């Protein structure tokens, strides 16, 4: 019997589980994050999120698995938890707030043995798929929440470059095929990083993530795959990206005819504005996002450069420095 959901544990409860020795504890992060900060929870086994072929343990499905991450909130550990559930694990738990919350609670960290998983059997991580009836948000970072609720989330706008020319210069079938291929990449890579595709905004898409620790790698993954498709001769459009982070209001709107999860807040406007500033192929964001991602994705953060002029963003009192990559 597979688990239908994972549970979140406080640092105190997670510590009791880890100390009992009954659970396999996984430290989910990118290799660059281990290089920047090699410490974690005692006895944890590394699970590399930037491996070419990401793998998860292939153990007895009744064995408890406890996952934590180093990113803001628990974005990456939620992603791993969904893989484990899809693979049939029955008891999956996530450290609420990740390693930063663990430290704030006064618990110790120590050097992680990067070879700790050498004796474990491993398997390919299942690919997450979008479910129109049960969005990623409801399976993961809003699971168990009483809506409406305020949550800090990452917002990613992905826009088709020069969509007007695409639509006007090609016949309807060819234009829609190109748009469909573009959106397929956005959805598959976004969902693979535990993102929720909430809207197709005419010539682009709007995605939400539990934190920038998943949103930033998702933006790079989408861009890399679009570039690879074009390099292989596919006439897929180019994209520009806007990434923001902030408090949103999440709740359901509509009635018995049509009901949908709505997320609103200044971060949505910020991401939309940043996307318009980005040049074709660029990811545009603010310093706050990069600071949040510095622990989980230092290699990605290193590629950003600050633009000369600050900009005004709707919902923000002060002008913002824009960083692009």
C-alpha cells in the first residue's frame, strides 16, 4: 500500500525519529550546496538534486524515510517526499522549515559523509506528473492547510519571446504546435521541480513554488531544455523569465460550476514586471531571491549580474535592483 501523503515534523519530533535509528534520513541538496556547507543532521545520507539522473533509495517500502533540505522552507524535501510516495514508500516525513529551522531550534549539525549511501540500493526517481484534479500545491506545500491562508511562495513567470510575430507569421496549426511544445517543456520541468502551473497567461505561463530553492533550478532547467530543443532543430520559441518571492494569499474561488485555487499578492506583480525587463533567454530576479537561494543553489546564484538601473515594482514602496543571468 502506497502512502497518499507525507507528514511534516517539527525539529523536536524529527530529532526523536532520527535518534531512534528506525528511519533512513536523507539530506536533499545540490552538490554545490554540500561544497558550500558540508554539515547536516547526524547520520543523514546525501541525495543529490543536481545529478544527471536523480536517484532515490530502493529499500523496503515499509521503512520510514525522513527528508530534510537546506533551502528556505522545505521546498526541496517536499519534492523528494513526492518521489518517495510515487515509488511506494508508506511512511515519509519532512523536516518542517528544513535545516535552518533545525539550527534555530538549537540542534547540532556535523559533517555529512558523502559516501554514506554507498551500501544502499538506489533507483531512478519517478518523474512527477501534473494532475488537473489534484495540483502539486494541494499535494505538497498547501496540504493540510485550512484555506484561505497566507504563505510565502516563489512565483515564476515564463514568457514566450516575440509571440505576436509567431502567431502572425505562421498558420494556426504550426503556431499552436510551437506554443504547445513550449508549454509542454514548461509544465514538465516545472512540475519536476515541485512547481504548480496555475495559469497559462496567453503567451506564457505562471508557476508557483514552495521556495526559491526549487523555483530557481526550475527556471534554469526550463531554459536549458528549450535551448536544447532549438539546438536539435526544433522550432520552439525562446523564453524570458521573471522570478519573485513573497507573501501570497491562497484560497479557492468560484462555485459548483468551476472552482479553482487562486494565489494573489505583490510577488505575482513583481514576477510579471521582472519578466518584462529580462532580455530573450534571461532570468530576471531581485537580490532577496538570490540571498535566499545562496545556500541551496550557490552555483546558480553566482551567474547573476546586477543591472545598472533600479526599477519600480507594483506593490513595492522602494525601487528594486534587478539581477539577470
